């Protein structure tokens, strides 16, 4: 099927919610993808931080196929071994005590919101339900997670929104002005991905953690995008030296399958009880088998390799004329451009054979963790040609 036919059929049958790039991806290996016409692309996006080990990864495929040949789904009324194994890996590597599995980052954040409010209700009774989030944050597209998102642009069309969310500047002054006797939690992304790959200040995060602990306000860390090795550490809060009360993650967790997780630490470990939350597909055996395959390979050697490749990539990005600033950690990188528009650069990159993303007025780069140096160099060459043209 040629591209024009693909595009027309897409428009005929699918809701028009996406501004798609003009390319149909059909196959690939690692960080090199191929379209329907056979053209190759270097992938600096990994499906928006989802394809942890790129596409067509042999180890991941073997784990998924093995589970597919055993049982594809069992409801959460029954025990399944991949779910237990994944929860064990997550708790042992983070210090969390319990895990709830959903299907996406938004669902993981919905769970975190419910846990925070129930923890406070159980301990303090009604009226202590507000959650402070940061301006420029993004926490999902359900009504509750849109309500939690601190960007006015997302607060159109779908009102009324869920009450009980307050937006603060990412400073202690901002937090203090937002917190009241109704506050049960503060929810943060340590690197705000959707709004431009903006990393929070380390001192602020340390002070925030102490502030919350003193007041028994839960600290929720949204690691939907920053998690699973993306920053060069297993989870970004490990860079900041803080331990959350609740942590959420998704995207790269299952390496390309839909899976989200809400991790509960000491305070919140026993908050969820039978009937208070649930999911039909959450913790699906195939998705969990894929996630076990991913987590088992995210060892210290691989994470150090990501850090090294990130330093190499960021150094060369900063040398491109036309790049004003490079932000982010690991393979979660933002580029501010001096003159050119990020959307126009992304389109030109596609024409040359490079897939990049945008985040507001920045370019966003999220390559697979196992991208090769040759692929990085080819991507840098193409990006350099477009930005300096």
C-alpha cells in the first residue's frame, strides 16, 4: 500500500486527534526504522520514550512470545507469575513496598491521586484532599490527570474539571503559598518532558522532600517519562537523592507494550484495600513479561553506558550553530534553537531520515537506550545539516 492510500484510509477511519508526520513506519531494527517505501530513518524518539531497546529486540521478543504461547490474559481475580516477578523487581530496585499495575501513565497517576486522597482520609478524615502540582507540568489526558496538569492550554473544552488541584511555581515560595490545611500531597515531574525537558533544581527538590515529610504531605513523583533508565539512572529521583511516598511510571517500562505502575513506599504501602481500586487489563501477563525482560537488562553497566552516550550526544549538540541551549538528563534531551522553529526543524529532519520530537518551542530527543554510536553520529550529522542550513 502506497503512502497516499495509507494517509487517506487513516483519515477515513480514525479520529483526527493526531497531527501525524508524513511517514508510515512498517519495520526496523534497534534505532533504525523503515517506512512503507523502504526509506531508512534514525530514531531519536523511540515512540515517545517507549521503545527502551528500540524495535525488533530479540531478547524482548523471546520473552513476549514465550508468554504469548502460555497465556495471554488472566483477570486480576487470579495470580499470574509475570506480574509477581515484575513487582518483585520493581520493589527490590526502588525500595517501594507494593505495586499496582495499570495500562498507561495516566492510569498510574490516577492511582497515585486516589492513594494520596485515601491515605489522608484514613488518617485525618474528610477535607484534606488537595494535591499541589507544578506549573508547566503534564500528568495525563484523563479528566483527573488533565486537572492535575499545570498548563492552561490543556484546560479547554472538557470542563468542569476535577476539583482539588492547585498549581505552584517550582520554588519553595511557590509551594508554601499553595499548601494549605487541605493539602494531602505534592505531585512533581523531576524533568518536565512535555513542556520542554525542564529539569527541576536539585536544591528545590531536596527542600520540597523535607517540607512534605515534616507536614505528612505525601510526595508523588511522576516518572512516566523519566523512568526505566531514560535519564541514565533507573529512576530520576535517584539522581536527586529523595525517596517518594508514591512513584508512577509507564512508557518504557514494558518496552513497547501498554503498562503503567504505581509504586507505594512505606507510608502508603497498605492504603489500597480490596475493592478500592482495580483494572481489567492492568498487569497483563504479556506486558509484564516484556517489562521483566526490560528491567533485568537495565543494570549498572547499561545505565553507565547511557550516561556516557548522553554526554557524547549533548557535547556535540551544543556545538551545532543554531542551538542555544541543551537541557535534560541521560537520553531525555531538549534543544532550544536560536532562530528556527522546532516544528519546522522536525519536519526537515524527517525528510532527511531522522525522527525527532518537539515539546512546545523545543526539540525533544528520546533515543532508544541501546542506540549505537554510529546511529548517534548519523543522527547528529542530519540534525546539524538541518539546523545550520
